[in-house]
C-alpha cells in the first residue's frame, strides 16, 4: 500500500526539518504529492533511500511561494514596527526578497563563500593568531583623525555575493547547529573549502564570548533586530540601524577616495552585525561593551568618477582588551589601549545605536 501526504496550502507546518519529524510523517516507501509547485518541482517524489532532509527544499518551495513581495514582507513589517523612523536599507530589502524569490533551499544555486574567511572582522579580543595584514582590504581600518571633510584615503573592497535572508518561518526550521544536516540540505561536499568555512562559522557561534563582550549568531532578520536591541539595552523604538550604501555586490575599486561629507550618528555604544560564511544569511552581532563613535562617511573616487558612496563606520575608542596581534594595530601603528581603531562596515552588514536626535 502506498501512503500519500497531500499539501493543501502553504502554511509553515508543512516544513519538516528534523529526521524524527519526517520519519513520523513519511513512511519509508511513501510518496509525497505537491500539486502547487512549479513544473521543475511538481510531480510525485519517492522517498525510498532518500536522506530525510532531502525533502526539505521541496517543502520549503511551497512555503516561500506564500510570502508577499517587497515592502509587504513580514520582515519589512517587523523592521518598521521595531525601528520606526528608520527605513529598511535597500540592500536588506533586496536580500529579503532574494530569500523569497531565489531561496538557496529551492534553487540550489552554487553557494558563494569567500575564498578566505575574514576572521579579523569580528575577533578583537580572541586569543591566537590572525590573518596577515596583507589580506585586509585597503582602507578597511583607519584612524579617527581621518574622518574629516576634504580628507582622502585609499579604499578597496572585493565584490561579495551575499547569501539570501530567509523568511523567519523558514529559517527557524532549517538546520543550523548540526554540520551534517547543513551539508546535506545544501548539497555541500564535506571535504570542500565551503564546508570547512561553514564548520568554522558553527564553531564561532558556539564559542564562549571574550570577557566583557557580547556575541550572538542570528538566522533571520527579525532575530538580528531583536539581538541588537537587547545588546544595546534600549527600547526597540529608540534604536536606529544603518548599512553602507555601495554598489550591489559591495565591490569598490582600489583608488583614492575624497571624503565629501561626514554625519555623526547617535550613541556612545554600538552593535555591529556582520554576515558570516553560511549558505544563507547568518549574522553575528557583537558589542565590545566599550565606548564607540559611529559615522556615515560620504566618499567619491578620484580616478573612477562613479556614483558617490556612503560608508557606515565605527570607531572603537577603548581597545585595551584587544589581542595585540589584531592586524589593525600594525596597520594603524598603534597598540591595545592606544589611538581609536576605526573600520567601515562591509556590504550588507548592519550597525545599530540608540537615538538621541541625530540618527
């Protein structure tokens, strides 16, 4: 006898992400019928000899089709309710829509992870060694004294294809903490460089926080906002958020850039949320617990006269607890507890602070 499971709508309960859930609902020789999927996925899917998580992309396809587009997404509404008066940045809106229209769970396009994981972006106080300073993009770190109109700096960022932000109801049911499940769902080869980087991300997210710092990994935009608000210790309606406004893909050619404008952002403590290597957008939010200053810095290239860009920047004013091997110290000719260390926020990363009337 052949059992069948009919999926009548696109409610989230049809997402089955754990082996025990699938085994309890799908018998070993059953078939699953999905009449609402497109022709690429529609038909009868046999489950014999199939990894239990192999059904997840098909089941998710029915869910993501039920999500509205544009500003009507649940993530956009949550943003507006949590951060009133702060428009959702275009790059975040695009990644949210990408998670609906081109979910990596459904399309299984090639996962684009950087060749080298920029560990130095998040591990100020971590022990151990860091990447050589030659691997740090020019201009990522700079001195606070450079933040002035009319000044110039050499800046370069490699292009980045940032993974999609999954809808919260999907992200909550997709494997995250278990490496084997992640590799299975996203068809990743266990011996690949990408798999090693995903494993490093999972280890990083499980690692204890350095003394005085807060770090949390989030798998949805809603969780990212909630984490930033909690770390700031403020009411959600008093928090602002910004991203760098740079061309899609985040690439900036190496050249001198002139600073056309500087806007100081509110607050004396801030939270940065950085995308870490993973098949879908996972943010690691962190706060050093020390004073900081934040800015929006408008730049224009002096050689390639493209559109102006606006970079979100943070200056860490107290670095006394940082690892002396952190590459910014060598680049800026300073040391822990010395001059402030400033850095730009990379493409699609977010910076949060508390409103006092300016942001």
